[in-house]
C-alpha cells in the first residue's frame, strides 16, 4: 500500500501531469490534498490501473480529498515554452486552484519550478509511492482523456478516443494522410521523416 504523503506534519499536496509524450492535445496536471487519516488499498499510479478502476477512483478522490485542482496547458503554450515548462505550468495552475493552501508540495518526477513560498520535493516514480501523487495522476489522466474524447468528435480520423493523442502507428498514419489539426503540437516531431504538414479543418468547418 502506498504512503499517504512525503511529510507527516504539514498540509501537503501531491501533483502530477498527464500527456507529456502526446502529439496532440494539452498537457494536464492535478494537485490533491487528503485528510491525514486517508487510506486506500487500490489507489496507485494511473498507468497501473484499469480504465474501470481509474474512473471509480476519480469519483472517490473528488469526494474524499480535502481539496483538488485540475488544469490544462494548451498546445500553443507547449509549442511556445516547451513541454517541460508547460507541464510545470500546468502543475502550478492546478495548485492555484486548491481551496486550501498547502505547506508542502510533493511532485512526481525530477523537475519542478519553485512555487511561491511553498517548499517542494521531486520524487521519481512518486505516483507509485505516495497516495496524493497517485491521486493527482488519476485526476490528470482522466480529465485529459475526457478532453481527447471530446475533440475526437471534431476530428474522428485520428481516433483520439482510443490513442488519446499518443504517437501510435495509427495516429502517425492519419497525420501522414490528413495533415495536422489545430490540436497538434507543431513543435513536436509528428512524423519520423519531414513532410509538409498542412492544418486539417474540422469536419464541422469543411
């Protein structure tokens, strides 16, 4: 079972992101604060959970957390400031949304920009070690997945409801065939070889 938090005597939030490696869509982050006595034997890194369990835990987290926040940083920002900075920006924005100001921030991974006046630590694979980070990973992933499923309706040929914007063979074949959309990250290597990629209009505007 995962530990509740990194610190034992401070109000701590865990934060994590989803979607760093995608070719399309936002990078999404969440921050979560739990009560000191919270426990759950199923809660784990979102990547280790089934879709059913992620959705069940999403509901539980929203009900049991003292506070949580979720934030997207969109493709234009990712292209402008790079994916690392965009991921950290999303984490900061998710922390901004907390109704309770944390005294400590536990961050999944090894890079973070200091949040004003709050101490933090970076924990590699923290989403598999601490409940608050695992919970943040679940909220970030489920919220981002829902976003990708919505925009799938606009551009169904990329099958984002299935691949969620990740660089699958199917996704790259669709980019090669149809070009790119307003949701693609233009600063990313969208195809293995350089091609002239022209933006694709949505089916609603074609």
